């Protein structure tokens, strides 16, 4: 039924929202900006067979094939496949103000690897 | 260090403890290690503990807003300078330094010229692996009131020369190299930016401000360095998605 299929789709590997609020973690005294940011994270199943849009590697496909025969083999995992940077303005250990670009802070895409 | 706040405030900690069923000390250590790893990833040796009096220069806040696209989103009209694309295209780190106030000095040269001012900036906090590609010195110049200007022969123009002190000054002897020079108008209060990339020089502007009122923290000379530590992309401007 459509409801069932809907729920199944939700479970497969995809990007989920995750807002990191620096005041939540008590870092807002030294991070001047941003106050927080949308980091996202990846979660979900990597079903067999792996669909193209799950951006799977050959390794993941072989692993999933072997997994379908021998359940001891770990399944393909849902991980970030593309990440982007954010810049942060903060006060360092010496009370100096620093503006720095940090890599791989935001998940842009998820896939099965 | 043992009294520092952990990554998660108290109530969060209780929830985590409950979830993981670990002993309190084990979880506390786990969180502290986690925080240390993250701080290390940010290139920080320990968790910063800024003093309340630390002022964040408006210029660096505006640089962040321009670079992250926030200013563009908010219309960006209130920012009075151009984003330094060229300097930022070779840097992933921009640092701001105020001069060492206790080292300020007015240096009276013996040839009776105008009194040079000396600033000293302490850049020792820049990590070794960060190569500086450029630096600018920003000086705030108050407007000179009109009657003085009418008296002087320079028709409302001032020249500002920025020198690097090559050797620590000894009595009557000062070895300098000229870094940047500019003719400026008396009648406007504004920030002047000088390219001091070849080196850094220190000027004392306290004599410009007879009374260092509240806005001194926002108007004092600011040295801004642009560097790259080899990790990741430069701070080119990002358009908001």
C-alpha cells in the first residue's frame, strides 16, 4: 500500500536535519559567530540491491552482494558523500579574534559506501 | 582544566549518563576527550576562556558577515569597506591583533620633524604552520576641527607614512623602512587601511585621542593578518544558497 511504501522510503539512507547550537554545548562564550549552524547527518538503510541514486561505490555493491549470501559480512553504510565548509569567528586561547574556514562541517549529500 | 565546562551543560550530561549507564567519571572523561578532539580539529590546544573585556573588532565581524553571505542576505549596506578578495583568496585564516598598550611610545626624532608614534603588535600566538601571505594596518582617524585646518598651509590634506622598525630603537637611532604612505583629508573621520604585508610596524595613536573614552576599544589601531595553514579552502566569499 502507498502508506507502507512511503514508510519504507523514509528508512533508506538519506540526509537528516541536525542543527548544532553552540550555546547548547556551552561554546557560545568563545564562538562569536555563527551562533550555530545546520550540520545535517546521514542515517538509514542501504538496501539490497543498492539503487544508483544512493551513490554507492563498487566496494559497497560487492559487500552488499556478499552480505546477501553471508550475513557475517557488514552491510554497506550510510555515510556523507559530500561535505562543505563553514567559516567561524571566535576568540582563541590568547583572547585574539580569529576568522577561519573549516572544512567538512556540513553534510551536503549521503550515500551507501 | 578540571573546572572547565564540558561540552554539554549539566542537564544534558544527566541525560547522557542515564542513556549510557556508565559511571559518572567515565562519561565525564568521555565527553572531555570528545571536546578535546573537536577543539584540536579547530586547531586549538585548549578550550578558549575569553575574558569579558575582550572586544571583537567590528571590522572582523563585518569580514565574517561578508564572507559567510550573511551581510548579503541582510542587504549588506551598512558595511563601509570592500571585501579584501585578493588577500582572502590566499588565506583560510584571518587574525586580528590590537597593539600592546603598555609598550606604546612617542618617539621624538632629533631633526624636529612631526612626532612619530610607535605601536608594537605581539604576533606570537600565530601557529608555526600558518604562513602569512598579507597583513593590513587599520588606523582610525578622527576629523580635525575646521579652524585648525584653515591655519595650516596643507589645504586640508595630511600625509600618513607607515614605517617598519627594522631594529629595536636605541637612543637617537631608529632604522626603519617605509611600508605605505597616503595623503588623507582632515575633514572626515574614517578608518585608513595600510598594506604592511612586507612587515609589521607599531604606531602610538593614544596621543591622537586625548581622552581614550568608551569607543577606544573599537577605534584603536588594528593589525589584521591573512594566512593559510595548508588545511582546506581559502576564505573566498560564499553566496548564500
